[in-house]
C-alpha cells in the first residue's frame, strides 16, 4: 500500500526561515532515489506545528509533482483540532496525496470515544488510506490495543505508526490486519520480527540505502544478515538522540551538503557541541571523513 520505508521528510528553510520549495523538491527526489518508498510530508519532523496551512498545501503539491508518480506521498494532517484536521485532510485529498498520517489528538487527552469520533470525521472526507500514529511520548496517552481495534473498524484506517516498544501490542496490531510501521527508528528490525511492514523513519535521510538493504535481507530470509546490518546502523540512532529532532537530522543533512537550513522557534539551532556529536555519528557511519586537529 504505502511501501516499506517512508521518510518523514524535513522542511528546508531559507535564511529568512521561509520554506525553501526547491530544496524540498530536491530532497524528496533524493530520498526516493536512496531507499525511501515514499515520504511523509508535514510530520513533526517536517516542523508541522510552525507551518501555515498554505505552506503545508504548497509542500503537498510539490511532493506529488516531484515524486508522486514513483513513490507514496503521505500528508501529516493530524492535529488536536478535529475541524482543522478535517480541513487539512480534505485539501490534501484534492491535491492528490496518496494517504494521511493522523496522530492521536495531543494535549487535550480525549477519551477513547472522542478519539474514535475524531478519526471517523477525518476518514469521512477521503477514501484514501490513513495511518494512525500512536506516539505516547509526545501526545501524553497511549492508544491501547482495544482502542486501535475500534479504529481498525473504520474502512480506510489501514496502518499504524507505532512509537511504542511494546512488542506484544505490536503483534496484536498485525493480528488486527493492520500494516505495522515502526515509529521509532530503532524499532524497525524488532517490528519486522513480529510481522511489521517497515518504518516511518527519520534516520533514512542519511542511511536510506542501508535500511532498505536491511529489509531486503530480512524478506529474503537472511534474518541474521539483517540483524547485523541493523547493529551497524546504531550510530544513526545515536545521531537522533543528540538533541530533539528535527534539530539533529537537519544538522546532519547540512553537514552532508543538503543545505536544508535552520529550524523555526521554539526549536533552535544545534550548539557547537551538538554539531560535533552529530558529526561524530556521521563519521562512525562512514558518511563523513574524520577531521583531525
């Protein structure tokens, strides 16, 4: 449906922090050429909370135009406002995206019946597939398996992006007939072992081909080979832990020459120490030559 590896693409900014459409276009194409089966546009990694609706829609249009004929374009249209989420989803549908990533409503902590009604309202404005995004570390609550089972009854809810290391719950999601995607990059391999489809990843900005190779090995029955490659990718996980994303991944992309610019407040640029830590991770991955004094 969506593919195995989706990259939650960053939003490049110019020096004045306006959206850099041409850099975004180039980055989307680069990612699809380097292991990604698709891109998730305006996720948290894309700094969606600081983008205007017009900026979001412009990014969807460019993504569909640039890679929509050879990769999946998923629009991150979930917010904590059902009305706003419906508006974003309806417009993204008109633009021609292939599906939607909808996060559990955050901050206001609705009961399960409210969450189900939220997803039902969003699903009503498009017949295209929805990925439910369960990320308890950011939205304060965890979608229990029973709640996910209720969401699975909505016809176009077809997948879950699960940022929760509970393998029992991950296995249950697969048993519900939903495609399971890792929502944390270090969960891609463990989720494959319980029947997962792949991941919605951030580290694939810099290690896309390697992650794709890991999945290919696993699908071919070379589980130990896939496990070994997963272990080799540990520095890419360390990179994401240097500082909250997308600060770290944007820093890495800039060091690698992709020139995606800075971040909008309340995010701030990486410090010198953080930049050196990111550089060290890239060096360990063999993506940058070591710098000696």
